[in-house]
C-alpha cells in the first residue's frame, strides 16, 4: 500500500473481527490501519476492541470536506447497501 500525499483524502471501510463494518476518513491509510488494529497509539476504541480489522473498501475524494460528507453518506447506509458498494468495485 503506497503512502498518499497529505492532500489526498480517502473514505474507507474496515471489516472488524466481529464482522461489523467501520467507516472512516484519512490522508494516511497505512498509519490509520495500524492505529485501528492497536499497533500504534490512536484509532477508534471500537476498532481496537474488535481487531483485527481488514480494509475492504477505499474511495479517493478531493479534500477533507468531501471525505467527511461521503463518510456521512456511507454511515447512513444500511449494511446491505454498504456491502453492495464494496462489491461494485
């Protein structure tokens, strides 16, 4: 996984060990995944408690604002719709 420049923002979905989905945004995906899996400090308490988490979807956005808006849209989806989104890539 190559490192993105700090201007590139991503929306991502993780599948946690309990089979739940977690949505977030970042401009440094490798670091963020390590945080979510408890390898380094940071990350969501939920994902650390349900690790290991695996990246299953990512989507580039133009900027942080766009990433936040898209994250909100994805978080409003039910699980079936999120799974269809993942399968469409």
